């Protein structure tokens, strides 16, 4: 196999969180932002350094570099790419999530292609970095402790807060590492029928890994409490879970130092 066939093999047969385009191929991600991302009202990031917290496969890091003119991106994620669970879960749900993550790790299935590309695991962030020759670096770590991460002009946190037991500490850590502004994409944001009066509400889901549905007003209040100024809404939208043909609500907020 040539390197080109290895690349295509991973795009076509790998496990992806986001759909990513490569030439005439698009990976089969859980979420397809390939067109929607241009409608999310992200500001220009020309010559800025970006910290992408909860970067997953690097879809947004790639977009910030290629389309919004960012200078460099550091992607941080809790995922060790060894099949272990990569976010907080209740002990009672640990075995179920462990099986899920083991099944999603495609390294053994595509091992030859990864190794041919000098990749030691199934980290799609590093795969995209290599394939598209992007100025982005992966760092393993937790949003609860960003003390070892250099401050960046812009911080971005997408679709992570619902998985956290303590979103206030997480947002405070984002504040400490932000020089100019922070963008937070709230996934599974609280539906309007629960929050007709636009209150800062949080609804516990009862699930073992997706803990809370937050209203955008709740996250805005948390951002203001830790020190962010001029917190504003960038976009409210819905995106389909490709496997189930079901759309989940999102809200994007921006806060300035």
C-alpha cells in the first residue's frame, strides 16, 4: 500500500467523531459539520494562537487554521487513545463506557495504515496534522487543570461541558489561559420548552456520562462569574447525530478578557 492508500483507508474505514473531507472522500463521523461550520459566526482568528480544549479529532482546530487564518493551535484532550474512557463517568456506568471506547478504537483494525504513516495510535488529531501539514500540536490533559498549558490568544471549548461534573471550575481554567476571548459551544443545551423565561438553569440528565443540560444563560453567568466580560451569543443551532437521524440543540457563547 502507498501512503495515499493508507490515508484513504483511515478516512473511509476509521472511527470518526466529526466528518472530515479529504479530496473526494468524507469520513463517516457522528457529526457532520463540514457545511454547517461556516454558518456558526466564528470571528476571524488571523495570526492568533488557539487553545482547543476537548479537541477530539481536530476538526475545529483544522478549520481555525485553514479557514479563519489562525497562526497555530494547541489541541488538548483527555483521550489517551488506548481504549480507556476519555471523560468523566459515574462508577456505576464505567464498564459500559469502557466497552464503548474499546469498540471505538480502530487502531488494531487499521494498524498497518497508522504505522505506515508513523502514527503510534488512532489519534485523529495527529493524523489530520500529518495529512494536511497543519501547524497544530496535541497535548493530553484535563480541562480541570490547565496550569501546565501556556496562555493563548483564544480558547475554544466545544461540546464538552455536558460531560463535566464541575463546569464552573472548567470555565475558570479557560479564563486563566485566555488572553483575548473564549468561545464555548454548549452541546445539548437546555431546550426552550424547559426555559421559556430564559433563566440560568441546569437540568440533570440522570445519565452516567452526559451529566447536565445547561441553558446558555447558565453558562453565560458562569463565564461572567469567573471574570469574562461582554459575554454574548454567537449562534444557536441544531446538528444531527448521523447514526440516529436526531438533532441536538447547541448554543455558542463568546466572552472577552
